[in-house]
C-alpha cells in the first residue's frame, strides 16, 4: 500500500507523455489484453487483490490514449461492484460537483453524460463510457473529481497553493508541465500551470476523502501523474485524510511483467501501443502565428 510520506524522486520512465498534457488523442476503445486464468486479464485478476478489505481508496493511473487501459478500468469497476465493494467511481474526466447519484440504474448514456456535464472534446466517451455505464448499471454513483474549469484561472493566481507541496516536488511538477508542453510555454506561465496541477490534485483528493465509506472502496480513474504518490493526489490525501488506506496502481503500456515504479504500489502492464504521431508538432503549429 502506498506510503504517504516524504516523496521520493520519480523514475524517469514515468514522465508523462507529451500528449497527455496537451490534448487527448481520439483512439477508439478497442483491442484486447493478455488473458489470464478463466479468461480474465492478468491485471484484471489483480483487481480483486488490490480491492482487498484493507484498502479504502484504489487509484488507477492511466495513459489516456491507450484503449487497453480503459478496458481494464471497466473490468475493475465490474469486479468491485459485483463483489459489493465499490462505494463510488470518481473521475478526473468530470468536474467536482457533478454526479449520477440522482439517476436510476437504467438511465441511458445521454442522461449519464448530461449529469456529469461530459466534455466529449476533452474526454472521448468511447474511452470511458464502458466503465461509467458499468457503475451506473450496478447502482454505483459516478462522481466528478476534477477542479472545475471555472476555477482554474483563480488557481493560477493563488500563491498559497505553492505552500501545499515542498519545493522539490513543485520543481518536478514544473518539469512535467514544461515537458508536457514540449518546452514551448513561456517560463512566466509555468508557475501558474503548476498551481493548476496542484489545485486539480487537491480537488481530487478532497472528493475522495468526502466519498470514503467504511467497509467499501472508492475507485479513482485519473492520469498516471495524478496517481503518483510522489507528487499527486496521495500527497494531498495525507493532509486531508491521513487515516485512509490508499493503494495506487500504474496502468503501463509496454511495461514488463513485475516492473515496479516509484510512487505506485502496483504496475499492471499492457501491450505496447503502436507508434503515435508527435503531438508537439501540432502544438508548435498552434503556437506559431500565421504569416
């Protein structure tokens, strides 16, 4: 289980993909993962162990554009809900304050998307609909956990956020933001962007703390950087709800079986994805004034 203590230096291999902080690539939810016993995936089978009775919060850290990760998320929701263990599904992909709690189990996808104010442009429903609807059909509320966009500008100016993490962690977040934007952002913008990242992690942590239910588990689906215990949501949970027992899982495309990553209790490997277009080329075009 993740130790919520002084953060260690993150493995270089876990630096976020540049595209994860730029925009989500529109991949269709497709493909399979390596099958394990009884037709279940090896990582999916691990969900039962990860969702043991000694865990209050299970945090899955995905790569947003990997279809196998979304399939694993849906499978984990199904396994936990069918076992009566899932209290709520929390999502980075919806804003805090949004919830399906008032909907009937048989609500259709359009109703669910409306309740969550789903942003299709940022988060393609084809990626997340299976997990969301698996929870809805089983009577498990789906809850937005992310900082509302309307609060991001205020967060950029909120210098008090700097004091919520130590200087070394803020510097690593700064490097993440710089690399995630291909080194194209002006240096003057980096402090504000780091504050938004901190505010997003704090919002997710506060959401999880508020959803915690004795004897059951809350599942968070978010990008791997948010789940990393050396710099993300778990650090803020340490302050907000130190008694909660947290388990962090990295969904890792191309990782080796048994591979460990600092900041995560478990790594669930999936096949390496096909080559991707370089998202930095698109960002450079966006930032280059037309002549």
